C-alpha cells in the first residue's frame, strides 16, 4: 500500500462524511448536512451533488446504474432515480454548483423510518434491513419496490435488558445475507444472527465490551469493531468468534477487501489500520492522513492515474491511466474523502 493517498476529494467542504458506497462506477458520498454526491472515480469529479435530506445522512447506496438510496436522521429513507441522459460516465451534473443544476436525481419514493439511532440500513435484492420504526432495539425488513414492511420488530421476543427497567440495547450495525438472515451488532457489544421469516435467533456472541460501531461480512465470516480495542472475527454459520486485542480503543468503521484476505479499520484518532483476515488477524500496516475520526470505508476497482496527485483542485487532466486497481476510499469527520491505492 502507498503511504499516502493518491487523491483527496474535498467537495463536501467541512461537513463530516457519514457514508460511502461504491457500485456501478460511482462513489456515493453522504455527509452530516444531508448533502449527497455521486463521484466518477475515473475523472475524480462529482456527477451529481444535491441536498437529499434535512439532517445527517446515515446511508447512501448505489442500487443500480440508475437508482440511489439515501437514508438520514430526518426520519426518512428515499429512493432516487438518476436522469437517463446523464447515467453514462463522463458527464457532470450538480445541484450544488458545477454542471447543469436544473438536472438532478428524481425522487421516486419516501419511506418513514426511525431516526433515533445510528445504524446504517443494509440492502440486498430490493429489500432493506433497518431499525424498527418504533424501537431501535428491533429490526424491520422493507421492500424497496413497494415501501411496505415485509417483517417487523425482528428480535422482540429474544432481547432482554440485563438491568430492567433500563431501555434495551439498540441496533448499531446491520447486514442482510442471501440466506434470508440478518446479522446485527448491538449497543451492548453483542452480535446476533436472525432468521427473517420466523424471527428466530440463530446465534448470539458477546464480541465487544462497548457498542458495536461497524461490521463487515464476506463469504463465510465477518469482522466487527467497536468503541473498545477489540476486533472480532466471527463465523457466519456457527457464530464461533475469535477476539483480537489491538491496544487501540475507539474504532468507527471497517471494510473487508474484495479478495477477502485483508480488511481495513477506521479509528477515532484518524488512522486506518489494515489487518489480515486470518483466524488471528495480524496487523499489516497503518495509513495516516485524517486528523479526526474515519467514519466510513469502502473498496472500489477503478482506473487511477500513475501519478500520486494529492488534491482535487488541480485543473490538469491526466490521461495516463493504468488498468483497474483496487482503491480504498475513506470518509473523515474532517469532510475529506481520501483515496488510497490498495495492494
């Protein structure tokens, strides 16, 4: 890995970056002011930039080449359609300066959600998992096509508070799986796997002593990080867990690389630490750029410049590109998105 980012995106100003997602050649970015942008990582310019919500973004997801989900703390989840004439890479459209501001994503549907939580929604096969509309200790499954709830309050019979009458631990992180199950990380450090149809608890594991801040899932296993200094690696089938002490408390985000051999962890101190995905994760290196919390991470395969350019303010175009390379994008509380060549 390169010791410094090859590019810094600054178009969100000083607003903390809350969510990143890469798909269909677009990097989706959401910030604490409710602003969303879709960035072409070939030209390194935003194709769209608009105010999607009235409060902080929790999730942005590129559903396909023509649709985007935004989810925020203004009690709404929105489905947007991208203008057909501007879906091809290379054109730039913006509602916040640059391009033709009259052309913006079209709002298809607004779904009321519970915003009294910090969990990002999870999307799979036109379904969404997110905290229950009335109580964030439980999970709802919503159809993106209809906006209707397919399953409600998953976990209600099984979650009990250790010290009633205190409130139940809320959901902090979610991941839908192809076998009609959902993995959830909770405020009390537990990770649980639930069956969608019956609401059955398949397994539970106490992975952290503090709130689960982020989890990432690959084929057969997942990893989680928390406010404590532990990294948990768990088996998706059995729930068997290996815990690693990092001596670095305060982790906010994690993402597993596409080859599933390593994963990145974004910390409260602004560092990005890389670990192997072995049963006892080994520390492989540290990437330093951000001066405050690395709120979100995502991987992308893109063509990047051979030159290590540090800022998106340059007006020079560089056509000297290499074959598609794995890139790690990191969103910081400082409002910047750093792009790293990941080896």
